[in-house]
C-alpha cells in the first residue's frame, strides 16, 4: 500500500494536480486497490484532522494580518523605524528588515509580511537609488521572518501535528527570528556601504517622538498578543481572536483606514486562504493515517538511524532533505506531511520536539525563497514588476545567509531553547 500511495502521489504531482487533491486521491487509490478498508474512513480521517481547537488560531491570525495590512499599521511601523535608522548607510534596507520583524509579530504569515512591508518600501527604495533586484530580494528574505517570530501559522500546524506545546514553540521561534533579522541587517549594511546606498535626513527627537506616538497602537499589538500568551492570560488560539478584535477596532475607529465596504474583501480573502490550508490539513491527515497504519514512518526512522548513529550527520541529512522538499512543496504541506515521518527519528535521537519544530519552520521559510514554489519571490516580483529569473539570482546571497543561520539554529539549541527553558 505504501508503494501505491507514493507512486500515485508522485504521478498526480507531476501532472500538476493541486497538493490537497493529490493527497486525498492517493489515499483513495490505495484504499480501492487494497480493497479491505471502506472509503468512508477517508472522510472520517479528513474530519478528524480539522477537528482541533488549536487550529482555530489559523483563520484568526490570517485575518488579523490582513486587517493590519489594510488598516495602516504596517505603514506606521515603517515610518517609525525610518525616523530612527533611515539616515544610516543602507537605512531603508534596515527599515525593511525591522518592518518585516515587527509585522511578523502580528501576521504569522510570510507572504503577508512580504506584501505588507514590500508594497510600501520597495518602490520607495528604488526612488532613493537602491537596486530594484536587491530591494525585492531583501523583502522576500525579510518576509520569511513572518513564520519564525510568533505568532506563526506554521508553528501552530507543527504543534498540532506533533502534539507539542504551541506556547513553547512560539517562545522558541523568537531567537531564530531575531538571528535571521540581525544577519539580514548586517548583509544589507555591507552591500549598501559598498554601493553607496542610503543616508539622508536625520530626524529630530521631536519627529521621532511624533512617529512613535502615531505608531504606538501598532507597536502595542504584538506586546498584547505575546504578553497575553506568555503571561498565561489567554491561549494562542484566544490570542488570535484578540488580535482580530484589536486590529478591527484600530483600523476602523482609530486610524480609520479600513472602511466598512472593505470588510467584505478582507474576510473573503482570509476565508479563501484558510479554506486552502484546512483542505490540505484534512487530506494530509488521511495520508498520515495510512502512513502510520503501514508503519512507514518507523521504517524510515530505522533506515536513517541504521545509516549512522551520529546525531550531527542525521540532522544534516534531515536539513538537506527538508531544503529539497521546500523547493517544490508549500510550508503547510511540508509540516503536515513530514512531521509524522521525521518525528520518530528526532525522538530516537533524544532531540526536543520543540527545537525540531523550529528547525522545520526555518527550513520551510528558506523554501519560500526557492523556485518553483517560492511564494515570497512571487509576491516580491509582483510588487517590483521584475521577472522571476531576476529575483532568483538576486536572492542567492540571502539564501546562503539563511542556510548558515539554519545550521547555527540546528547545532546551537540555546538559540531557540534559551527562552523556553527560562520560562519554565
């Protein structure tokens, strides 16, 4: 059955069947050929896969991100960051990374972060003399922080798939997100100094204070969300609802950049994205049921552990495997599909599943920068009006930087686990 399952999935993917449909049809094909399992089981497992309270966080975090993007919060965060560092060499590039980091603490989505910050800053950077390819690639890379800094939709998915504390995963994602942000800022400064980009008006203390006051409600949003989660006031799912209410009130009644007529399109786009993710989760759960029934994860774990008893080499092999998968599979698919397969290996090696969750998410984030699926490249390309090939070349240095960061996160657990251990 395992052979039938994977061959059917491979054929369906080759002929470009959407991944959610391909997962479901491969399970149906295996059941039909086997003949001793009723097809009703497929539907039951699909329902069971989505019948989870923590998964309720996904539609609300996606909606919160859309409200922030539309409601003027991202623009105010960028303006505030610009008054602080905009006059430095590579100032706007630094602002881009800082803006992505702030927005990441609101949206939980990589593509949303790239779109919200890049839509404002890429045209502005080009006007100020920055190379358009560098600007687009920087925002594509900066957008990946959106799935590392909590709240993070992929971390929620992993937490459900691995039965691991989502709160611990959120805390563990802070260190890697900051590491990637710092490394991108350093690279941006080096390139900007070499090319002579940046510099300009130095803002007075009064102007900085005015920008801070204008952005205070935007800055408070991640403080409220993360502070509430870590302070034990509400769960990550409840925090997502708080984020939606906060974003709706601020966008409608305070900043007044969201109009009542905009709500229909905001809700529709968020619901559409949620439906796509939930369908993948549903069919992947049926796929995972069949994998477990056939003991495929355990067999793969035994095979990999039989190759070497070195934790270092095994983690390297897993990272390479995940990076390859990330080139043609979406983040949600990687996490939902591969977590049941790889988790037994990780547990056998004695690695904390929280740490591995962060490793998986960082790997999948890098996949957002690699063709053909690389969603961040597509978003940045649409904003900058560049062909994919131009951005793909420009993003190579950022890929190298992020792979180095990935290795540091993998082999120095304290980067992720320091705050988790501190909170216990």
